[in-house]
């Protein structure tokens, strides 16, 4: 299935892109993040992230469907 992945902050810098459409057989954010972590050498561990599917916060075991939009949200520091 195809899904859209949107990158923010450190993940955007490490992936060197804002977003992309990926094709995968994985159906939950945890497996997809682990796939992308290997592909882009992400330095953040999954327990340091939040995930949103179609603009709603979800758990990492949430079932993703064709053409869902997936956002991994890293911690943000501000001043």
C-alpha cells in the first residue's frame, strides 16, 4: 500500500526531504518508523516520538490504510 510520510524537525534534516509517498506492506506506524529509521539512519528512538495519522494523534500500533498521511513528531525545544 502507499502512504504519505511527512517529516518535521530532526527527521526532516536527516531524511533531507519534507515528505514522500512510500510503498510498504507494513500496516502500523511502529514498523514503518523502523523501516525509515534504517533507510535514513534516524537517530531518534521510537519512544521519543509521537505519531499522527491523518492529523490525529494515534498509538504506534494503529492500523494504517492506503493513502493515509503519517507524521512522526520529534520532541521540540523552544525558548
